C-alpha cells in the first residue's frame, strides 16, 4: 500500500484545522496509507479514524527536562505513529545536523514511533554532479548509528521542495533506485522510499506510475482538503 504523508508544516490555524478535520472524516482512503502530520499543537485534534497521525518533530534529548521540547513518550501517548526527521527546512533553518537526527531517530524507535527520514541534494550539489555522493553520505552518517528498524526514507531534493519544480521521471526513478540499492547493500535490508517535493493533484498520478516509489510526502498541496481528496482519487484510480 502506498503512503500519502501530509506535512502541514507551520500552516493552518485552529479554525482551519477544525474545518479540515470535518471534511477528513468524510474521506476514506482505501488503497492508501494516509498519514496526517499537523503542527504539534493540533495533533490531538485528529481522531485517527481511517488514517494515522505523525509529528513534525521529536526531542533529540532522552532524559532531560527541557522547556519547549516534546518527547517520544508524549507523542506516543497521543497515538502518534510517525515522525519526520531530517527535513531540509530543519537542516537549513534550525541547523539540525546528523547527531540531532541520530538522537531523534533513537528516541522515536525507543517509543515505537516510525521515522520518516528525509534526504536530498541541493541544486548546487545536483549541478556539480554530487547527488549520489550527498545521498550516500546522508544515509550512512545517520543510519550507521541507529537501529535500522521502522525507518522510511523520504527522498526530497531540496530544490524541489515548495518550488513548483520536480525531477524528471527518469532522474527520480534512478535516484530512488540508487537509495534503495545502497541501503540494501550497506544494511542488508530493504527500506521503503517516498518521494517529496512540489507534489499536487495534477502530477501525483504521473508520479504514481513510477513503480519504485513507495509513496509521497506532500507539503503545500496537502493543506487544502480538496486537493488532498483529489490526490487520493488519483492514487486510488
Ligand atoms: P512541498 O513540500 O510539497 O510543499 O514541496 C514537501 C515537503 O517539504 O515535505
């Protein structure tokens, strides 16, 4: 079953969430594993009826008392099943680095929360021909230091996130296959790989024809319930 992970980022306020939720309760995802990832304050608004909820963050600390942090145990107590780690926006603006990802993944796994670990090259890295090197580094520097359990990779080229541009199908297929091969080679296991970056209801059908993609991580387009409904229809066709 393919994933459709809806990353609301820091969008939508309480009234929007209530409206979204009302419509969500009328939508059923039959052939898709739907995961709603709202901002942290709204996690408890979602009833998880026919879909799962994910968190956009988890504390990188385990046993410290820290104002403003949200622990794996707290997320678990809300029924959170997934957490996004390593998103390019957090790499860029929060300056999160490998040690943060390693600690967050460990905390998630300890609490039986599945990790969606985001990787992807910048435009400069792509133009310099370094995509494979960057992807391999982002994989090994983190996954070498965690238990390879309950981890899903999200391939999100940084230049495709929120920009309206996305890789050509051939490039996307090659990069996803590279990620899958390298993981199998290094860890002797298969991990599912999602694609994310400028997905919407008009292009998800075409992306869905790329067989090696195990699902989609959608930002902007997922904050509109009509577009979510259309994306589901496209995948379930
Ligand atoms: P986008 O974001 O769909 O708005 O490009 C994807 C993501 O950041 O997960």
